[in-house]
C-alpha cells in the first residue's frame, strides 16, 4: 500500500475528505521525521516504536570494482513493531 492508497482507505473509513486525510497523513509523517531528527523516540502503543539507531563506521567493498572503501558512521531510522501489530500479522 502506498500513501495515496492509505489516504483513500482512511477517507472511506472515516468519511473525511481526501484532502483533509492527506494533510493529516503528511503531518503525521513530518512530525515523526522531525522527532527522529531531534533524536527522540516516538512510541505508539500497540503499533510500534520509531527510533534512531547509530551505525558504526565500517569497511565495505564496492561490488563493481571490488575495492575496499570506508563507510562512515551514521544515524538511521528504525521501526520496531509492537505486540498488537505482531499479533495481527500472525
């Protein structure tokens, strides 16, 4: 499911206009992104937790040239599903 399909489904379920739902979905994504940018964790009980993980610097290999290269340390977003979401999928 992509963002447009999500907006469509929420619009049908809530009987809200698509433009309103689209603004809400985009605001939700922006708020989570800004929180992660500030290194804050976003926990949605029953759904899951968005957080920032730190990856260490490491040596990688360029698959085209087989040359070793240094990959710098970086922060990456991570999502950990909650128990209720896991139970839905089982």
